[in-house]
């Protein structure tokens, strides 16, 4: 048998498309798999903290967010201690020991009279809110 070559324009287009795909893979694979160097200049932490009032800037920064923590209560449960906290005057929620409260802020200790949170490497103690002393009520039973 003799081998006869049949070349058509459709085969030529397919061959060119295949070569283009292989060339693209050969060129782009090393470019996409190597890590890029960061060319951003270092910024002082004070400058970062001063410019984080904008919520859009807080999404992309590593600076701990400004967070108001109010301790409503502490409980001892089957899974360990639970702190009931209000974050930024929001509704109270339960948090376990070691849980992240917000980016850069973590609950590090739960004690009977308050909690300890770690914000950017610094530990801060927040005391449990106590109820104000109520008025003295008269006795309703006979002596």
C-alpha cells in the first residue's frame, strides 16, 4: 500500500490552532507558576493605622481593625468556656476561646470577671459589665 497525503485547508487551520495552543501553554506556564516580587515600598505601621478609617482600605490591610468589645456574660459549657460579646454595639453573640473576633483580633482568655483579647500582638483585658445596683424593695411577706 502506498501512503497518500491528503492536505486540505481545514487540516491546515486545525494544525495552526494546535500549534498556537501549544505555544501559548509553553509561554504562559512558566510565567504563571513563578511568584512575582513585590515592588511596593514599606510603610510605617503608624501610617497604615492612620489611613484605615475607610472600610475599603481595611479589606486589604493587615492592620487589626478598630473594634469595640463589650462583655455581656461568660458561661462554662460542655465545649469549654463561652464569652457573650457585643462587637461594635451589635447584638450579643457567643464566642469560644481562641476564636477570631475580626481580622487581627482574637479571644485569648475567658475568666469569671472578663475576657482577654489579642489585637496586633498586644493583649487587652475587657471587664464584664455589671448591672447597676437596683433600688431597695420592701418586703412583701409577713415577718
